[in-house]
C-alpha cells in the first residue's frame, strides 16, 4: 500500500450537489413577507401577520422549499406567528412528519419602546449612526429592547445548544432576518455589524454546518423558485 493509499480524507469538501448525511446542519429560513401596513413601521419583534396576497402568489416557492429541505430534519420556529405560519405553509407543501418546536432564542431583535415607529421618524430616535444595511447600529440599545450584540449572544447560544443536543442531524429553523444575520456572525466569528452586510430575503435559506466544533457556511440567502 502506497502513502497515497493510506491518506485520510480531509477538507470536508462538497463535491456533489447533494449534502452528505450525518453532519450537524442548520437550514435557517426567513419568514414570508408581512402585511403592507406593518412594513411601513419598525415592527421588529412585534407579532405582525403575514401578507396573505403575497402568500397566495408565492405558493410555488413553498413547494420548492419543501422539496429542498430534508424530510427527516428536526423543526424549530421563532414564537412569532409569522414564522410559525411560514413553517406551516412549507410543511403543508411537503411530507414532513415531525412537530415544530418553538424556540424563543431565534426571535427577531426587540427594539423595545421603538416598536411601531414609522420609518420616516425612526432615524430621529437613534443615538448612534445606523448600519448601512440595517436600521440601527449593532451596538445601539433601544430603550426596553436589545442590541444586535444581545441578539447574537442568544442566537449563538441557541445554535450551540441544539448542535450539541442533536449532533449529526439536520435542523430547520424558521426565523427572521436579524436572527439569521446573527447566526452568520456566530458562524464566521465576525462582529454583528459585519454580518449585517448579508442580504437575507423572505423565504430564503441559509445553511450552516458545525463540523469538529467549527462552523461552516454552505449557502446564504438561497431563494426558492417561486414558479414551483
């Protein structure tokens, strides 16, 4: 046997379109579009409803997501209804048998007393320059709310906790744009203000893996085919 024959595979390369089984993997999905009146305000962690018209027009996207996601994955959702309803629509489009566990660690950033502020008035409340791609700086602490630093801490705890409890399994988490960016900050070991540069669109998938106690980013903001 040559030295080459004895070589141990390394690098965890992804050489095929199919992701290998037996890897601790998170499929993070941002909820669907919320209704129009809510989009005019800073709704943050308020429990605003989904836009039913958009849901009807995007049914093909739910079918695509259902085909993309692993059937034997564990399911988790933010406690906000827009995340739970999004999970229900995806599950309705596919043959998913596991129940959904509600996990508050994946809720959207709370902006406390600033919830419900119209976008046109929000800038006047800030004490720090906002992130160019988020409404506030990661270090800004809204009165009665939490900073993105706080969000990153709780999301990181949620990811690590679930990864430890369900090593080698796929986990689907239906969550929010801020929380998914926080997950990317944790996976990449970067400041939240840097992770806020990622675009996380409604119904997109972001895939993270934990391998040998290290995090890897497989895909970010992968959109489904809304034609179905």
